[in-house]
């Protein structure tokens, strides 16, 4: 892969109960040595068993060394990863075992992401975090115990990981990611970099638009859920309420006034690991946004359908869906966007605004407006659709025709039609 390998970076926000968290995919353009990165769009034991650890052989590939492709020929390793082999296939999983992944930030998000990357067979991991394990972090950390309190998180994970998958090459760096350490951390041509940092100032995502003019085109996994728990008041040693930023170890980092339900950051870490592993294995998955609209939006779309039917056919008697079924069609089938958009472009507030430009129309004019015959289109697309026949669409846009037909077949199966 060498110098021309693209470095792919995955950014994950520290997930806090009810807070918006992000997981962003970046690609870093090929670079020459010494240049700054240029970002673009983006021991096993059992009953009486004593097993020797398989010796690891590494061959030079680019700037870092990767695990040998024959790693899965070891009986112990192949048995440990047998379910992954069954899922991906042997050749695809070999791509995982030969990969190199960097995880920056090893708290509630990063520790779970790193743990599952290891358990999935990633051949080489770099674990980076400047912080130490604290008692209060045990509610959400993937592997830390009370015995680990006070030790660097990077060393904690490396220690535990060595007993889970000793064949993986694990390096730990007790570093704060910033401009001065960026080159050291990101060198070596990693296949993925996971940003699990929980402060804004040192996240790479924070500089995308400012430094590189990147304003979109980056897949994101996020939560639309509004915060349900507020920040706690911060009281200093004298009991008086004070400014929590005065007590931050590093500017921009969270302090203990942030309530955290431990399961939430773990979910984000698991999602990140799942995405990375499937990408490494070249396993095609389609990441979809979570559509979380108000019932008022679905009522508007339902009423819009009724009015359209009355305008076009003179009656709305063939509308065979209620508001709940409209929610299924919009949310589950079309993911809150036009059927002509295969990739989510509008998220968050932009998704809400886009609803004002959408309407439901029949796919087949000869069939009633049922859950298995409704597509979501923009107004101008709907007008164009009404002027065409399905035969026209099949001949002129076979790919679009096949995709819509497949989605509507799912609706028929879901409703037993």
C-alpha cells in the first residue's frame, strides 16, 4: 500500500446521556514524508490446557509493519475468530488481521471500540490517551478494574488486551493528541484512526471546515435525542458554586458535573468498531441515519397525501394508510429523504427542514395508496413522476426502478401483503 495508501480516520464524539454525539469518517489524502496531513471529504487457558502463544511474524508494508496473512493458520487464533471467519469469510478476515488501527481517547467510547477491534482480530493497534483510570470512570470503561485506578488508560488497555488476543501487536502511548503529537500518532499509514476524544479543542473534526474547507460529504453516526439530564452545579473545596473550567486538567475537557450513563458511550464505541471492521473486511454495509421526526411531521405528510389524491383523482378514498403507517413508510422505508437520494445529505436540523419539501405519492398509479405503493419524493420530483409510467421508469432508469421495487417488496413482507 505504501505512500499512496489513503489514511481513513473515524471520529467519535464522547457520548453523554441525551447529548448529541458524532462519529465521522474522514479520508486523508496521500502525502509525502514530512508533509502535514491534508484532509479530504472525508495466554489462552482452559481446563488443564496450557497453550503456547503463536509467534508473530511481521513484514514491512509502507510505514508500519502489519501482521502476517498466515496468522489465521494458527489453530488457536482461527478457533478464537471462528465466528468472524464464518461471518466474513477467511480471505476477508485476513484483511482485518493484517490491518493497523489507531484509537485516540480510551474512555467510555474508545475503550469499547478498541476492545471490539481487538476481539475482531485487528492485527495491530495503537492506543493513545494522556489520562489515567479513575474510580468514576469504572461505570463506563470496557476493561478497567479498581486495581487499574491511577494507571494510564493506554497501559491499562494494553495489559488487559495482551490476555485476550496476545497475537495482536499492541502499542500504548501516554500522549495528549494535539498539533505537537499529531505526526507521531498518525504516522505509520494506519488503515483507520478512531477519534474518541471527549473535548472539542483537540478533535480533528473541529478543524475540518476552518483549516481544510471541508463542509460535507462525511458519513456521520449521531444522536438526535435531546438531553434528558442537565449538568450538575460545580462546587469547589469551600462548598461554594464555582466555574468548572477552572478545575479542568486540560482546557476543553469535561469535568465531573457531566452525568454519564455508562451504556451510552459504549454503544457509540461498538458502532465505531463495527463500521471499521466491516470496512477492513470489505464487507458492504449501508449506514442509515436515524429519523426522529415529530408526529406533527407525519400528520403533515399524511394530510399532504390526502390533498394530493383529491387533486389528482378527485377523491381520497384510495388512501389506505393512517398516520402510524405514514411514519413507517417515511421512517423505515425511505429514511426521511427522497427515494431518489441514496445517500443521506441532510441531517439534524437540515433533515427537519427537508420534510417541508417532501410528499408521498403512489409508485403505481393503478394501485391504491398503500404502505406497499408509496414513495417519498420532493415536490418537483413528484410532479415529474406523475407524468411518467412505470414502463418508462423501468426502461430509462432500471437501477432506480429495481431499488424502489425492492424497498416496496420489503413493505409487503412486513405487512404480510
